[in-house]
C-alpha cells in the first residue's frame, strides 16, 4: 500500500463500523506498527511507555463488557457526540453519525481482533495539569494509528474503558505503577479507502500572536 504523507495524515480516521471483526491480524503487523510508534518523541526521552496487546478472546470480551458498561453510562448522561451542535443541521447530522458509530464500537469492541492499550509507567498521577505526562504517550499512540492505516488496518482512539481502569489492570496483571492512557481497537478495515473529513475553516480557529 503506497500512500503519501499528506494523504496518510488527512485520511487516518477513527474506524469503528468498518473494522473487520472476522479477519485475523498477524502479530507481526502489530509489531511493525509498534516499532514505528517507538520512534515518537517522549519527555526527556524517558520512553516510559508500555504497550499491552490483547488478542485472547476471553480477555477481549471482558474488556468489551467493561467498555459497554462505560458507554451506556456515558451515553445516558447526555454528554455524547450526538448532543453537540444541535442548532446546526449539517453538523448535527455528522454528530449523529459519530454517535451511532461509537455505539456500534461499544457493542462490538470485544469482537475486534486486537486491542492495543498504551500505558505509562509512572510513580503516581501528578496533581493539576497532566499534559506533560500524557504528552509522552499520545504522539506514539497516534504514530501507531498512522502506521496501521498505511498497512491497511483501521483503529479508533478511545479511553472509555478507563472508567474501569483498575478492573482492566487486574485482568491484564498490570503493575500498580502502570497507568493506561488509550485503547486502540485494531483490525483490517472493510471498503476501499478513506477521505479527508470536513473540518472548520482554519481561519475560524487560527490565532496569531494572541487570541
């Protein structure tokens, strides 16, 4: 699969409904994506990340069950994507599609063949702003998603399972100092390709030398 850098960056989407739940993903392909992810920067070059790759059907189902419970709570709270931009019909329709897609993932997460959980080994969570800590994991996780896209795999950035972080940590035998930051359900995707999403015009969000 040959794809330019610009196309890769503008067409890597959150893939939920188009994840192929029936096609196995070779571990070697996941390893390739993680090798690329490890080239991402981290604070102080500490590289305190860890990657839990879950393929065991029973463990995937258990994570999926926790995820579905978290989704039901989130959806029922009225805070999901479908609640945004209700006064803009075009954006409201997009938000409804996003919400439907997220609901599908919640129903089928346990069936996705590979769960990649990005973690950080830390002595404890800092008080106040945690951007500095998680900024050492997020670029690598995004690099994983880009590498997956370049290899015909789809994924979606999600963290809803963290409502049950301790339960998932116990399920996977994680040490107490290893904190989970992101869950990347990964599979081959169905269909041909992806296209850039419609976004706000740059000038509506661009600020130069101040707000």
